[in-house]
């Protein structure tokens, strides 16, 4: 009889434990996930119509003018241009010489001459005659209304190549070179072309005049 009573008490105790665990399991499996979902729904910023999500205030990304973007560039080697016999090339290089100084701009009659200069510079690598070249620009045609040109920022890459066949610096090197070499050179050429068309003169004479005002 005592054994039956003990079994009955144990059964009741297990039943009470199951009943006590029921709301706990319910909360863990249902209530908590719902609360987490609701919290994330209200805390996540609402996507904009263009697909971009605002996660930082706009003042973190302040716009920079031409002088700030190019302030580091003035101490670098020359920028090479070819060909130098077209009206577009003469106008652009004239403005860049007035802006950066004659020593920063070097022109060549043809693209072949420019490539020969680069190859000679490579052969002289490690000597006092080696020249630190910042980049090369090759104009395509002489259309004043549609400026077209190629940019190459590495001396060991032929300007006739559309894409760089080399990757010596590992992952992320292309992004760094694009932002720190390609974009500044593009800005220099485009701004000089616009200034020539608008007769604005070199940068240091028009510091109060934004590059692209009334031009784009």
C-alpha cells in the first residue's frame, strides 16, 4: 500500500512539473521569438525608394572640393599625355600646366612614343635616371563636345590594354588604386577640359568657382 502511495505521489509531482514547464516552454518557443521580431521590425531603418538604407547621418560624408581631393597629388611624379597635336590635348595640358606646374605634365606626339618612354623608364629602374610616373592619359580623337581618353595608372601595364592583366598586391588593391589614382586623374582631365571650354583659367585663379557649375 505504501508503495502504491509513493508511486501516486511521484506521478502527481511529475504532472505538476510538466504543467509548470508548459508556460516556460511556451514563452521560449513562441513569446520570445515574437518579441524579438517586433523589436527588430521597429528598430530597423525603413528602406528608401532607391534601395539604400540610411544607417549614418549625412554629415559624416561631407563633400570635398577640387583642392581637397587633389592636395596629396602635387608632390607626385609627372602625368604623361599623348597625342599632343590635337586641340583637345593642347587645351587640357595647357590648363594642367598652369594649375600643377610644367614639371608635372609631360606630353608625347603619339601613344607609341609614350609607351617607348615608359619602357625606357622601366629599363632604368634602380638608377638615378628613373622617373616616378603618376599615370598616363591617351586621348581618343579630337571631338571638343565628347571628350574620350584612356587612363593607365601603372607603368608596367600597356595603355593599349583595356583591363590590367596583373594583380601584384592582393585582394582590395584594385579598389585602392581606383579611388586614389584613377579617380583623381580623371578629375584633373575633366576639370581642365571644362575650364578650357568655359574660359575659366587654371584652378588657383578660380578657387571660388566650382568645377562643374553651369557645365553639367
